[in-house]
C-alpha cells in the first residue's frame, strides 16, 4: 500500500527524470508547497510525556519565504523537523507538494528528502574530512543515474551561485563561518529542491555574515522561486521574510 | 554503483586517517589474529597435509601405540608395538595391500675426521619404500631381501650425504653409524622432522638392529603402516585388528594378559593423544571428534577477541560520526545505503588488515623455517591457506560490522544531528 501511494505520487509529481536535474522544478497542481493539518508531536518516555507541538495548522505557498519564531522550547525546530520529514508527527497530516507523507516507508521518505527538500543547519554540519565540493555533492550521491561528471558539474554550479567557486578544494576547517554556511547552502540547493528548510542559519554568525547569508537566501527565493522556511531568533532577519509564524508552547499564536 | 563505491572508499580512507590510533588497533588485531591462525594452519598442514613421501595418506592406516594390562587391570605398560605382535598377529589384514614395519627414530652419532655427526636412524623393512614415496636423488631403496639377508645397507638423506661426503655422490660408499658400518644404496631428499612416520636421517634394515631381543617383544619400539585398496577398507581392517588383539598369547599371563591397540590414521592418533584417551575402543571415535571440535572452538574463541574489539571500536566510531550520519540521512541516504557504506568501510579495513596479516605470516613462517627449530621443515603459505585466510578476513569484516551498522541505522536523524 505504501509503495503504491508513493509511486502514484511520484508519477504525478516528477514527470521529469532525475537525469534532467538541471531543469526547473516541476509545478504541481496545488499552490501550497507545504500543508500541515492538525499536526501534533508528543515525546513519550517511561515517565514523562512532552507535547512539543499541538494543533498546528500551517500552509506555505509555493515560492514563499517564511520564518518561524518563538522562545526556546516552543517547538520551532520540532516543527521544522516534521516538515523536513526528519521526524514523524504523532498526529495530523503532513503534505509536501501535494504528497501525503504519512504512509511512506523509510526508503521513500529518504527519497522525498533527497529530491524535494534541502536543509541548512545552524552549526553547518559539514563533514570535515571531505573537501568543499565533496560536501556539496553529498545529496547527489543518493540519486540514481547521475554520472561522476554531472554530479561534479552541478556541485560547482551550486558553489558558484553562493560565491565560493574559488574554494572548491578547501576543507571546511579552512573556511570562515560565513563561508561554511554558504557551502551548506550550496549543498542544500545542489539537487534543486523545491523547499529549503533553514534552522537558525545565521545563529552562529556575526551580523555582517548573517546579512550575507540572508542575501543568498533571498536571492534563491526571488530568482528561483524556492520555498524557504527559516527558524530564527533574530527579529531583524525575520522581517526580511514574507511572513512570520509564531509558536509558543508548541502552539501557533498567529 | 561504481561511483557510490568509489565515494565509500574515499570516505573510508579519510575515516581511517582521522583516528589513526583506532585504525592501528583494528589493523593490529586483525593482522595478529590472522598471523597466528595462518601459522597454526600452516603447521597443521605441514604435519598432516598431503606431502611427499606420504602421498597415499587417504588410504593408509597405522599402529602407533600399544598397551598391555595386568589381570587386575590396575597396571599397564604403554609403548609402541612389538615386532613379535606385528609379525605374528597383525599381518595380512583384509583390505590391506601392503604392510610395513619400522622403528621409532633413534639418535645416533658418527665421527668423521674428528667431527661428531648427530643423526636420527630408523630401521625399516623393504615395504616401507613401497608404501611411502620418497624422492630418491641417487640410487634406490633396499628391499625385503636385504632385510632378510641382514645386509648392512642404508639410505641416507641429502643433508647426511653432505655431512659425510660434501658435494660428492654417496651411493656405494660406507658410513659409520653408532659403531656400525653401512653401505649407502640410496640418497633421498630431506624429510621434515614433523612428519614422524617417514622422518629420519638414515634408514637401515630392521635386521641391522644391534640386538635380537626385539623379535620376542609384544610391546616395543615398532610401528606399522598399512596401505589399503581404499578408505572403504578401513572399517574392516579396524575390526579385524581388534579381533587379532584377542588372539594374542602372552608368555607370562600372570603378569600381562590383555592387549590394547588401535589401527588408525595419523590424525586420529594425534587427536586421541590430544584428549589423552588411550587404547580403548571408545576413544577411536571420541578422539578425532573431540580434537576437531577443540580446534574449531579454539579458532572461534581466538577470532572472537578481535571481532569483539572491532565491534566496540566501530560502535564508538559510529557515535563519533553521528552528525555525519544525521546529515546523510537528512539529504536522502536511507538506512540501507548507510549500512552498506559502513559495511564496506569495515570490510575494507579488514581486507587491509588481512593483507598485512598475510605479509606478516609469510615473514613469520620464513623465520621459523630458517630458525632450524624443526629440521628440514619448510613452512609456507599455500593457495588453500591463502583462500581460507582471505575468507576469514571477509568474515571478520562482516561480523564486526553488522552490529555497529545496525545500531547506526537506528539512529534517529534528529538525535544524530545533535551529535
């Protein structure tokens, strides 16, 4: 059943093959990139039950750039993880580009993450043993029918878009914080995902570098129509986005 | 697939170099274990494997030890068999094509130009040279007629030839051994010391023994080997031998009236000795089984140590790489793909350890050979041992990678990203 649902959704969505990764993303019939309906996330241990999210209803239009704000422990990162399919909600529905995710297997969830979602983390999470270009190539390693040279070409293109074409063979430890975050952005966008999820992308950077990163993200959103959801504590950066979603104790407050 | 594998290898090497000490520990554990196992297997192969002159081991049985008991059963006399027993009771077993009698090797001394030469001498009948296929470098063997006629002839090995005659031929010349003089009729290639049935430096007919007392002994210093038509004859030979034991007439039945012995393969004798079972009809079944079981258990236990070590190291490595695993999962690596990556890393490390182990094994075996601890021994890795060792290395890699890979696959991406 899971496989049938996945294959049906895939055939509706991805009319272009993986080999045509350089083409613009396919526009699904729905205009919402993300829809969350009554989403709930509860963490249970033997002694404690923690409600991280409750009754979250959120729609994000295709090409929208929103930020999620709230105090610590309000559920921002949990929400981002649920949207990014890194975590499974306890209740409710998650629909990504028209695909209802609930019934998907681990393998299919991995595939959706690989093809439609890109992640940018606060602490970059670059692999220190790999060069910049090898780090950026990681999402493409898990795509089929992509040759060595195509993968390398796409990685170089992504690095070019974030202004790091001169650093391709450096190691992450040889870059500044801002540069590392650019590499992380390049890694997130190399597979041309429709959705970018950024968890405090400027949290470890000074204000100037933070502004640079925001400029890159804004550029991606305006020039390429990438849907971006950004978790941030920074009011100034959130005001550069189209909409702010506020969470408090796991609930939306706006 | 090739690209993915190349990437796996690239990452694997970077991981190995990241934690050099752990990599060294892993490689040391694997290679040391393999060296010990390869050397042990090489030894076993050297002692029991098919090797000239024992080319018909698959259809040869022997009697290597015997025992007599007193009427009460409290006292026993153990030794090799006696000439009288073999000659009178143990010839012409059904299924046996040929039978040979020979003594244990005895250390003797010779003197040449003031130098003392130490040798091992074995007395045999003529059939000895028909059952065992020695490589004659000069001349040929003596025969049953030489034995019957008490001819003082001898076959010597190549090392003994050089000791006595340098680079000259030895056939037709005389050597003095333990105050006896023998005419050399043949020179054979050296036989390793650990091949106890054929081994000696000098072979001479039984009738050249200094005394004749051996002819009346039921228990003594003789062993016998029997060449069967095929291994299918073994059960009948064994049964008949047991029946013959019951026919023995004892010269002094008040003192000794029971005789025990087994006709068995060399390996059966070895394994029986290993478990200290001796001369009962039960032990011929238990001995080899227990020996093989003990060897297998020893190998498994020995392998377990580095395997457990590798598992522990790999589990701790996984925890170090939790962040990387989280990133890969976030960007689309399924659990199966990650397990594959990890297993390949592990197998690669094991293969490298295996290669080091093989190289070290060759060095160790060469050192043992050249040490002279085992005269005329030539320990080497042959292709069979190489293949077994290679498979062992792969098995290591898989076993020590399965649990850590499974643990890694269960890491939740969110938890993994937190490190």
